[in-house]
């Protein structure tokens, strides 16, 4: 035990011997422990900092905010003169007025029984979409009223 105390004393003396004065930054943390003071340049707060919170909730008509889109269900059955046709590409598109390009709303391929089903969502202002069916390399189109 006596040896351990001697070793610790020697280590502390070496640390303090390397310190040239009280302003030496390498050992300044040791002085802070002894005096329990704040580091230089840092002062404890003397007063509360005032702050203000102003909450203004914006109110809208809920039908305007939340009822802007409609969901349309799709169920298409394809068949030739005799049997259902599987592997037919079904697309529902509309013209995007911002880009003047067709926007695909729904795309699927018919199952073995020739059917496909699903849904798509559009803005309430859209009244018409185009149904495109591609069968054996030929594309057939129909305008559909969705109102």
C-alpha cells in the first residue's frame, strides 16, 4: 500500500512539475477540480433568458383540405370470341395538364381467367380517364367518364 501511495505521489509531482504557472492549459483542469469553479470565459447564468411562443392554428374547411381526391375501383375482364385472354396489358391513363404527357394511373396484366382488378386515386376535378388494352400487339383505347 505504501508503494502505491508513493507511485501516485510521484505521478502527481510529475504532472505539476510540467505546469509552468496557473495559466498553463495542459493542467488547468486540475485547478478546476480543486476550486470547483467554472472554466475561464464561462460564467454561470445570472438571469433567465426571456422567450416567447406564439401559436396560431390555421383553420380551413375540412372538405377543402381532406376531400380533394377520389378512389376509383377497376375490374376488367378480357376475352376473345371463345375464351378469357390472359397476359393482356390493362392501363388507365389521363393527360397531365402540367406536363402535357399521359400519366399512368393504373397498370396490370390479366390473370389466367382474363380478369384484373384494383384501384387508382385521382383528383376530384378529373372527370375522364382513358382505358388502354394492349392485346397481341394492338392497343385499343376508350374514354371513360368517372363522375
